[in-house]
């Protein structure tokens, strides 16, 4: 059923999963011990109901289908794995290392999305320090 959707709808579904996942992880400070798949699913549902155009484009019978739910669960697993396995960029690493030296911090990060979170956190701390 998922495969029968238009490419635009599939891209929108993927984007909604990615955005909700990264937003959820940021809300818990990328703390693995605080991660709850149930809470993430709740946040994703809130996100796509409020922000995603794809939800209205998928026929009701597809949305209610157990097969579609299984395919979406698989897609969620794929998207999460891709996010967690994407390496930080050289530019991110250099930027983070520079700010960490300035602030005397030692944040760790394992993927590009987490590096983005750490980079934003450090930028905010530098702004606070300058004030």
C-alpha cells in the first residue's frame, strides 16, 4: 500500500518522520536513557496531524489498513537508522571542536543530526557568554 502512494506523498511521510524524530530527540537533549518509542510516536502523530500535507492525501482505507501500518513502521525504522548512521560533516566537527575549546565543554555526538543539535547548543552558550 505504501509503495502505491505517489512519490511526493512518500517523500512527505519520510520528511515528517525525520523532522519529528529530530525534534523529539532535541526535546530530550539527545539522551538515550530518556528515549521512548511510544512518546516519539505520539509526537510524530501530533506533528503529521498539525503540519504534514500527506495525511490528507492518503485515502482513509489506506490509513486504516494494518498492512499500511506495518509498512509505515518499517519506514520509521529505516528513517531512524539512516539518521543515526549519517556521519557528522567535517565542517560540523571543526565548528564543534572550536566552540568546545572556547567554552571548555566536552559534548559527544554520534551522527550528523546530533552534531547539529550540539552545534546549536554551543552557539547558544557562546551567545550567553558574550552577554
